[in-house]
């Protein structure tokens, strides 16, 4: 695996209580005022922390913003993989990961905040690198979740993991733009069927 060697190599799990408070404060500011509200001073004030706490706990604003991005889907994604690994059958594992992605897309507030940050990520070299590493870790989660329950090698499984991430982000955009017109259930049913056919041994 790249980025993190296993699920225990989780940067969010190592955040101190104060660092978590800063991330939560940033989420509140982001929801109220968009990306422009995320100054280090405003975040510290919102969290009730000292002025330089963001730099003290995260090292740079880019590292802090990456932690905020991770917080938008971290807990749900990690728990989904842990639960999926407990399923013995490949079919159950595919279903579990797809169902998790469906729940994730349903969190419109989290994706709204993510897409508020994304244009700034694309334009900032340090942010691009840090958020790209997060995406790499999330692809690792898919690979680890499916593990040896598929009929494909790790390289091909990682390619499908990229498609799974793209499906989640792309459907979230469509649902945000047209919440009444986009019906997610049949789309995820189709996606699950495609993954089963592509990843699972014949007859599974």
C-alpha cells in the first residue's frame, strides 16, 4: 500500500483532542462562510484555542485543510471497510462497500463542504499533494476492504478502487445539482452489479 501501510496507519486517529476541536471549528466556519472563512485566526477563535494553534498542531495551513477534507468522510469510510472485512463472502463485501458509498453520497452537507474546498485544492501545489495522498489512502481502504475476496489481482483491484471513488464523487455532484431529479438507488444497484461481474469469481 502507498501512503499508509494499513488501517492503523491513520493520521486522523492520531490527532490530539485540541486538533480535533480545530477541525470541528473549521467545519462550522466552512458551513457558515465557505472556504474564505477558514483563516487560521478565525479557526482558533471558533475553537477557543490560542491564535497559532493551527500551525502548532498541523504544521501548515495546507496540512490543516487536508485534515478538514479527511474529516468529511473519514469515520464513515473507515468503519465501512472494517465492517466489510468481517464479511466472509466476496458478494457481501462488494455489497457492503457499495452500500457505504451510497450512504456517503447521501451526506449532502459533507459533500457541499468538500466541493467548496476542492477548487482551492486544485490551485495550491501543497494542498494538491496532501489531498492526493488522502485519495490514495481511500483507494487503499477499498483494496483492503475487498482483500482476497475477489478474482482479480491487486493492480486491477486498485484500478476499480479509483472508479469507485470517482463514482462516489461524481454522483454526489449530480445529487447536489439536481436533488429531486437524480435517483441514486438504481444507479448504485447498477454499479454493484457491474462490480460483482468484474471482481468476483464466476458463480459467486
